[in-house]
C-alpha cells in the first residue's frame, strides 16, 4: 500500500498496487509525503516512498543498471522536461515500512543518494512533483528499501545538546541544586 498526497490536500490518496500508484503519479501533481494540514516540513507526518529527481549526470539506462545492482524495487518516470538528448527523470523507491520521523527520512534519503546524482534542490519533505509518463521509464521488482535510522551524536549520547549548554550530573538532589 502506498500513500501519496496532492500538493494542496492534507488527505492522502491510497494506491494499493503499482498500477494504481503509476496512474496517480503519471496524471497528477503529487508528493510522496503526508502532511497534517499544509505541505510544509512542520506538518510532515510520514512517507512510504523515497523519490529522487535526476536532471544531470546519469541517463535512464544507467539508472536502471544501478537499481539492478542494488537489487531494489524502483519505478523510473521521465520528468515532463525529459528529452532523448537530455534525460531528466524521477526514481521512486518504495519503503519496507513507513517512515514517521523526519531525521529517519533524511538518513534514508542520504544513504540511497550516494548511488545517484540527485538534484540537491529536491530533498526536502515539502517537495511535490508534476505528473509524468511511463514512456522510457521502468519498473523493477526487487527488495523494498529498508529505512536507515538516524545516526546518534558522536559522543554516544541519545541527546544532541546545543553548543554551550551545561550538562549537570549528580547522584544526590542536593548536588544538583548546589551546581545550579
């Protein structure tokens, strides 16, 4: 099951098959993200798909080779501005589970993007895409992309303290009060 959103609608559209997904994204402006109210990062709810926009540095045939090498399920759709002499296209990778955390989305996006010359302007969660055609594209069945958990801060802590913050540790409440 895939959920995608239309640019100005908070209610997602469900696609239960790849054919339904292709129908939605080929004929509509769409976003791979779901939002609470508005299409903005603060309203991010979740995503089932990692989507890349590729305008330079790779043609569709080369992208297909990389996807095959990775063994992932992927849909490739030419962008509306795609031309035979200058390939512009989108790669969509269905996830093995829904991502609800923005940092997990960024980690997953960044790890997979190591394999493709993605457009750096198209990585935010507010992005939407215009419809496309399946002409010159491909659908490859492979394994679903596993989300990549965000890395913990280098100090091994679960917390990412701002620079200049003081962390006070004490065994007794009196020690903490004295330190303050």
